[in-house]
């Protein structure tokens, strides 16, 4: 799925040809072959929000400057690592009005929190920081600290009034890392749509928005990493998801982002109810939704809820499809399960 940089052909002066049947046939064949070649796709890679991004799209013009401007605007709203961003000011209890980008993410976060019974919760930021996975770090983790923080964690303890965030407790912090990267992919996809781009793939921090086909005229294929490590210690590719229509895809898993504490492995997905890494049977959750923001949020919720509860919840949300890799507690083996809507898209 790698797309190499393609240079525009150089323009040369036309030559005078003798008009005969052979020459005309040759020219017609040459034109036909040239038109049949795959058209060039632009590719843009970079860093944003402490992660990488990769964007591939077909367009008659380069859109790098517009993409950079859109990402900068997004960062000033939702990047918790930027002290001048709106979310940083909200976390510092400054008097600030939130913009439309912030409102969109906030409202979706509240929706997914409600549907998942609080398995997804953007106010879990202080616990994430405590475990060393957030925008702040703590020196030590104790049960007393966890219990203390949990007293002001909860998505129902925060709301929006007149474009301002109202907190029940000033110590509440927001972290949209489990939804904002997906929304950033949607925002860039929306930009490409406005520019008339018909085929694109936008990937930011592993969260993907796609439409149309790649430079070879085929549906986009996104690899699914197996949580199990191969012989050399690297993660294998389980297979792929084939995507042809406008949608978002996100995968969440604890197999790459984790900490070792006293010889025990702790993943980065935190259960907002317990204050501990989820420790559920789900090793990897891949979600397809109409937009990447929704897929991103539910991928995290699935990790926290576990296979049985997550699949039951998904029955009430027909617009999402899932593929889970999980540990079977009975056999001790790794197994997979996919929704009916996901199965036709899987490629082994």
C-alpha cells in the first residue's frame, strides 16, 4: 500500500511526424496505454500530537499547505501537549470558550460514554497520567492515589454551558487521546472532500479515514497486527480489512503501549471504574464506523468492556462493525470474533 512519489513528466516541444497509417496506429496505442496507467497519488507524512501521520490522495494539485493549516487549527483546539490549546486551558481552569472542533469531540465522547456504561470516559485523564500514559507523569502508583483520583473521575461530572466547560470539581482533567486522533483523520478527510478529492487514505496515529481506491485502482487494505509476537520478537500481521466506501477504521490494543512495573505488564487502556489498566480478555479491537472518530472511541470502549459485554453493546449500534482478537479463558488460546458486517471485509 506504499505509494512512491511520482514526478510529473517533463514537457517537450512537439515533433513533426509523417502522417501515415503506421504512425497513426502507433500514436493511438501510445495514448491508450498512457491513459490506462495509474494516476499519481500525492503522499504526505509527518508528526502531529506526539504521533505520526500518513496521507495519500489523488488530486490535480498539491494540498500540503492546506493540510498543515488544518492540523495546526486542530492542534490549537485539542492537543493536550500544547499549553496554548483550548483543552490545556480547560484543564488549567482558565476562562475559555471552546470551539466547534472541541464541541464535536466532547459531544461524541459523552455519547459513547453513555452507550458504553462509562467504559469510555474522557475524564480518566488523571488516572492515565498516574500510570504514565498521559500528558503528565507520576513517580509512584498507590491504591490511595487511585482511590483519591477516582472521587473526581466521571463523565457525568462535567458539561458544556454557553461554550464553556463546567466542572463539578476543578481537579477534573480531560484527555481526548482515545477519540481526537480519529476526529483529526475525519477533519483532514473533510478537507480533501472540499477540494474535490475522490480517493484518499488519511491515517493519524493508526486511526484511518478512507474513501475510494488506491493508486492501483483497488480498494484500500489496512493491516491488522496480531498481538502475538513472532520468532524474532516482532508483531505479525493477522490479515487485513478491505475498505472501498467512505468510512473510518480504528484499532486499539495494549500490545505496543505498556509499562513494566515490578515485573508485571500493564497496558495503557485504563478502566475508569477501577482506575487500573483494563486487564480484559480483548487483546485487540478493530472497529469500522461511518466516521473515524466514532470508530476510535468504540475501539477503546471494547478494550475496557471485554468480549461478551462489548459484543452485546454492539448489537444496539448497527452502524459499527468489529473484529476482536482475544484470549479464551477456557482453552488459554488466542481466538478471534467478527460481526456479520465485518466478515465480508476481512482478508487473511
